[in-house]
């Protein structure tokens, strides 16, 4: 994964709901707060890959598929 030097200024990760409606953006290399149904929080590093894919803690996700998974599992996510 890229280090701080590899971050591209101005690149924004566009997080959406499962229908593609924009919820928020994060800068490349930003932190995502993931809140599980039991109230436990997890913080994940996110890297921009392209307009439809993001790396979240080293795992590549399609933005819409990530949103579907989170909604199906009752997990909230927001900028940290």
C-alpha cells in the first residue's frame, strides 16, 4: 500500500449508500469510522483507487458493494 508520500492531493473517495447516493467524501488516506450494531467502533485507513473502488485497511472494495454489505449487516460508517 502507498505510504504518505504516495497520497495524491485532491483525490477524494466518494462513499455512497447502496443506491449510489453520495453520503460523504474522504480524502485519499483518510480515516473511516465503522460502528457495529453493538456500538463498537473501528477505524480504517482508506485509499482512493478509482471512482468506483476504494482500499479499506488494505482490502479492495467496490463502493456500492461496500455500502450493500454495511447496510445488510446493520453497520454504520462515517468520516472519522
